[in-house]
């Protein structure tokens, strides 16, 4: 798993049998990804257009692995236990999108 990967994680209340796994974007530096028990991520939501100042939209594309239009919730950054990660589903591309995330986070 690397920075800018889209992945799914299990969270409390998800039904593992149904495959309910919330998507998120990995924002932690690759330098720390293999050495820490937690990983820093931004959750994603399919409810788009609510908090435009702190959200960056992504459309479903083959390289993202997303199935619906989603927004990265930059305002809800958090660290989660590595063992909550279910699988990597895609990658944010092109690299220029990272500048948008950083601008949102910096205000």
C-alpha cells in the first residue's frame, strides 16, 4: 500500500459477510507505511457536494477502483489500525491531484 492508493477498510458496524467496506485514500508518506501499526487516511463519501471547500471529487474509473462518484473528506483525516485494511482497490491519478488535496488541507 502506497500514498495515493484507494483502499477499503472494515469499520465498526460494517457487515463483513456482505462486503461493506468503506473506501479511503492513503495520505501517509510511503516512508512510514511499512513501519507503523497505523496508517493515515482520508475517508471517502458518496454524498457529494456538501462540503466543497474540504472535499476533492473522484469519478469511477478503472484505475481508481471506485464504483460511484466519491469525495475525499480532507476535513476528516485520521489514522486507522493497519489490520482494518481489507484491500487496495485503485490509485489516484494523475499525480497533480495531490496538489489539490494539499491546498484543501492548508486552507
